[in-house]
C-alpha cells in the first residue's frame, strides 16, 4: 500500500513556506502552500488536495493554527497535522495535541527534525490506512 | 510466526478475545506495540530535554529564555504523549494521570508565562523626592543618585525622573508589547545578524510611536519646574536608569544610551530614543548572556540639568585589578566624563592613597591621543580637588557598603558633582588566576608590545582579528583576539566570543573594561598603533596583568585554570529555571513495588515518565502475571560457555521467521534483533574470570551490606531479577540484568530514523560499602565517557545515554555495555585501592579495544 507524499505548508511568513517547499520538493514530496486558514481549507478541497500531512504555524491572523487544526481534523481525519510554535506559550504544544495534532516543532525550526517528523506522520497515515483496510 | 500468534492470543486475549482470528490478533498486537515504541521515543525525548535543562542549570554556560521555553515544551508535550500512549495501550486504565499532568503543567505554565505585576506610580518624579526606596519606580541609577543627593556634603545635578510606569504607559498606549515579544522570543543570541535586525526593528517601533499627550504634558511641566531652579532654556542630560541595572554582578555598564545637551524641544523624541535603547543589540545580547528577559528590565529616564564641566572623570574606590591595595583609582579627563567611559577621550590616571591627606601615589597618562589628537595636561586637578574626590569615593563606599564606581565632574564654580555611583566590578580573590608563570625568555621571544594598560587581568592567546565596523563584528570568530582602535561599548556583544581584547586607546574606567572584567576576558588598552602593528601578525598572546603582547601562542607558559564566570548566577532566567525544575526532575516514584507507585503520587513530570514507562512495559509484557509470561512468552537462550540464565521475549520480528519455538529454547543464530546481537557480542566477547579475591575486611563489608540491604540479596527475587530478560524486536532491545549484587538495565532503539535512535544504560547497587560502590561507578563512568556517552552519576547509581548517531556507532556502544555488564561483576569489593581501579581500567580498555577491532 502506498500513500500520497503530499504536504501542505500553512504559514503567513511567505519566505518560510517558499524555503521549506524547496527542501521538501527535493525529497520527492508534492508541496502546496497557504498563508492563512481559509486558503488552507480551500487547498484541501481543491484538485491538488487533500494533503496527507499539513505543517501549520500556530500564529496566523484571524483563525489561528490551533483553530484551523480543529477544522481540518473535523473534515479530514486521515490527514496528520504538525504544528509550528514560535512565541506561543509552552502549553500551546499540548493544546495542539489535544486538538489532534500529530506532533509539534518549535520555530525557528530544525529542518532535519521537521523532516523526520514528516516521515513519521506519513508512516502513521500509512498504518492507519492499512488498519482500516483490514477492518 | 505461529508461536508468536499463539503467545499473543494467550497472553492478551485468553479470556475475552479468543474469537479473534490470528491475523486480527497480530494487527491488534502490532498497534499496541506501535504505542509502546512511540511511548519509548517520547520518554527518551522528554528525559533528554530534562537533562538539557539540568545541565544548563548546573553548568556555567549561558542559556536563553528561548532555550528554557523550547526544552520545557519538549518535556510537557512528550509527557503528554506518554500518558496518551499508555492509556491507548491499557484501554484507558490510567486516565487519572491526565488530571495530574494538567495540574503540573498549569504550575509550569504559571512560572514560564508569569506576567510582571502592573507597575503603578507617578509618571514623573522630581529627583529630590527620590531615594533608595524609589528603586522600583525610578531604577537603580536614579534611586542611587537621589540617595546621594540626601547625603550631607554631596552634590548631584538637579532634575527629575520619567519613571517606569511612564515607559510602561508609552508601550501600552501604542500596543507595542505583543509585537516586541513576537520578534524577541524565537531570537537566537548566537545569530548576530538576526539580533541586529530585530534590535533595529524594535527601536524603530518605539521611536516611531506616539508619546501620549498627558505624559508629554507631565514631562514639560517638570522641565518648567527645573528651569525655575536653574535657568531658562537649560539643556539637559537624559540618562537611562533601568530596573535591574547596577545590581551587584550585573553592571549593564554602557548598555543603554545617555544623551547630553538635549534642547527642550527635543525632550519627547530623545526620551523615546532612551527608552528604545533598551533594545540596542548590545543591550539585548548582554541581557541574554546574563539571564535577563525583556520583561525583567524596564527603562526609566533621568532628566538632569547639564553641568558646565571643567574637568571630569571616574573614580574607583578600590583598584579593580588589585582590590586589596590601599589606593583609589582616579581617571581624569578635560570636559565631560563621557570621554572616559566610552574610551575615546585622552585621560590620565591617578592612584591616590585612601589614607588622608590622600596623596597621589602614581600618575600616568593612559592614552596618548584621543579622537582629536589632543594632549592632556597632567595638572587638571589641584591636590585639594584630588583629596575631595577621594573622600567622596570613600564616603559613598561606606554609605553603600561596597566599593563604588563613580562618575564625577567639577563645574565652573569648582564644585564636585556626582553624576553616578554603582557597585564596582572586580575580580574576586582566587578568581582569574590564569597567568604566564615564567616570563618567556626575553632574548628569544621579546614582547611585541609593552606598557599597555591592564583593563582586565588574565592571559589568553588567539588569532588576531581587527574590528572596525559592525560588519566585522558579524564575522568575528570564536576564540580570536579582538583588536580595536577605541574600546567602545558597541564591541561588548562579541566579548563572550573573544579570547582577549587589545585597544589602542582607553583606560580601566571605560564601560568596555568594566564588561571585560565582568566576563573575565583579559584586556589591554592604551596600546598605540595596535591595529597597524598587529596587522601582519597571525596569532598573539596577551598577558594583561603585565600589559604585554607576545607574538605567537605561548600556551605552554600559561598556568592556572581559566575561571569561567557564572554570568547567570542569581539572574531572573536562572531563578525561573530553578523554580521550574521543582515540577520537572525530582523523582519520587522510584520503586515499582511500593504501594505509593500510583498515579496519585506523581508530583513531577519525571514521576509521570517513570510511571508510564514502568506500566507500559507491564502492559506490553504482562510481567505481573509471571506464570503466563513463562509459559507463553519467554524463550531460553542456549549458548555455549555462558553460564548465566538468559531469556528472550520477542515482541515483534526479533526472531528469525520459521524457527521452531515449541521447545522454548533458542540460539543466537536465530536472533535477528540488531541491538540484541550487538549487546551479545559484548557479553560473550571475553569469558568472565570470576570475582576478584578480596581481603577479609572487604568480604566482611559485603556480609554487612547484605544484612543491611536485603534488596541487594540476589536471593530476594522480584519480577525482573530472577532471570535476565531480553525484550526484543528487530530494532529494539531492553535487557534487565542482575549480575551478582548489581542491577543493570540496557535499552536501545536503533530506529531507521536517526532522531529516534538511542542507547541508554542504568547501573545501580553492589555489595560493597558506599565508597567502593561509588568507586566502581566512577570507573564505569570514566570508560563510558571515553566512548561519547553522556553520564549522570549520583552516588552508586549511574545513567549513561547516547542518541541520534549512526547505527554502526551505536552497535559498537552496545558491545561496550554488554562487555561492562558482565565484567564489572563484584569488582566493587576491591574498589578501595587505586591500584585495583587502575588495573581494572587498563584491562577493560584493552579488551574493549580488542573487541572493537
């Protein structure tokens, strides 16, 4: 069984998403980008969606990352979300986990750590798919 | 595989789930194993983050609030994951842990996110109403100045203070705090370019903000009052006075702006610039290095009538380099004192006796030429004025109870006016003892430069690196010698990277000299043409105490330890971390068989990790039900020449497929678990040669310990101690082993993902007395340190970890642990003699090297 190696980057810092998108593309990952929650939801519903893994900044205008995470998990339970926290409180990580985040990374990010977490998230989606097929 | 399925079926589902097919059982088991593996990874990450925090607290390394926040988040999130995984594995049996974790996390959050109380008080206060009790409103510098004004015989400039509640109001009214926090929190102090960028951005925010109209009115009203007691249109000096500044140990010398000769129409804008100077790059870096957060420092501004200075300077009531001597050190400059403290002026130095009539002991020009190339006359002060300055310094030292660093000026009417007084920074006796023991042979290696002013004692060597601009600073390599024209406070951000400092101008009274002493960086100032002379020299040795510079690195001549200062001692960030650790690292749940080993007794995050780990193992392998474990799970390892009782529990893919397990016996050839195979290589590499021969006293000690510590008696069985169990999967291995009187646990996960890989080792106990047991632990610790393990040793227990390395590297470490587990048996009995320790150490190291070859 295979999964779509598709990652959606959601962050209002365009420079960050562009840089990370280049890194991910080199690892044979299809990358989509969004700069806010509304764009992220639209991307998930678009032809290029849904994305298997979503990397989402917590600090975003209007709808923040935790709220957006809840909206995504409500519609796309199979997708895994990794949240990025910068200046948020130490409890933001746990808030994200409670809303169903797969994991978190601190900003400024450690690229290799984030890449590992993305691979683990892919692995989890694959396992979940296998389980649901078996049942 | 049939055997495994059968085991899974009987162990996990013998009572309720027997209707499940073997495939379903396997799927359920694999899901459980995934949670177990994820729990171990989370445990590893949480413990690693805790260890990082503990190390930061114990070492003298500086660390930032961003570091504390990042590691704390790593701990809390991973402990949360552990609780979730344990509940997934156990069908929610430990839900109570969730509430306990939430309570501990709330305590941690309250510490990390504590917001300082709202500071109330007047926005503007006349200086004559200020004293030491006003420090929380006006900052240390102005509180001291107000206090000095009240000492009979002391004069200070007239003026007023724009208080901390005013700067709070300015930031609040313009809603600047959230944006400042957003910019500051992810900032890495090692990334100078980013620090400069953020510094400029925040200063722009503040200087571009709007001064609230009511605050502006109050400032100008106070200024009008000042005009009445001085003269109309009086120009003023705006001096920073930060809260937390000038406390003993952290001087903040020269970190913030002072603006002289400010015309009244620029009062408002200059005030904002001084407030913004809290965020100069050098101030931000200084705060980060010394453990202060943005919120720990608030800016007050003293607005003082300008003094018509004729001569000014700085007086140290003690010699900062030789505090036990009997003289004061007076730096003298024509005009305003700022030229002394920023290192650009031409000054001369007087050593003045502390005893009346305060005669000059020595006089020297510390700087031949300043910016203007002016020559300084050496008779700027009369003997009477020198005595008056010295007396004032001694009065202030006595008044404040500590040696003082005082800025003074003498006006056109001949009055001595004190501009500032703060505790002096000097090397404590016994510190900074590093020096050149034997002077290098002058005939073969004469000093390249001599006669420099010792601004901060010590000796150091490194490559020469001239700095002329901020761009040069960005490229400054760690360990180089900073060579500059003027010792400006602007260079302070790279002091912690510099081995030593050489400046063409400056004196010991400058701000950079103060900070160099604080950071214990050797510094020589007043070295004419240093930039030119050193331009073609690759490396130099700076002997600051003697004021000499030698070509090349004379490391072999340096004696004494370089004393690294604990720059963060007592700082707000260090105190915060100390408070935080109370909720994190103490381990109260140590004995799984104790009646208190329950969720309700978890008081710290470490307790929760310990509990989750223990219960996860129990959930996974059902150790509580030993009969079933024996009957269904454990397989005896049968190997030649290994006498101990070894058993294997395969949790997934650790045994070659197709092996017949019906006889409950297995050979190593059938084991495919990578970590177990590596461990076994170490265990079986050399035969154990039996216990060491001991004297009667050593044997008596063992008997005594056995009676005192029944838990050490191998005959007292626990679930884990009767046999030695390997719990394995293809890339995981946990070995709990009790060899003789000691207990060892080795756990390794050689994941395909590097970030998940680890090898952990716990060793505890022994039969001998505490001293000998500790001796064995030290021996093991020494050996493991050589092989890159991170060691935590407490008494007779030791933990060693190594993570995120290549699989081959970790396999070699497992071999070493396997070897040590067997060969350190009972040697604690002879660990009272150094020759025995050396003998065993040599033997172990030799055999380990042979094994690894």
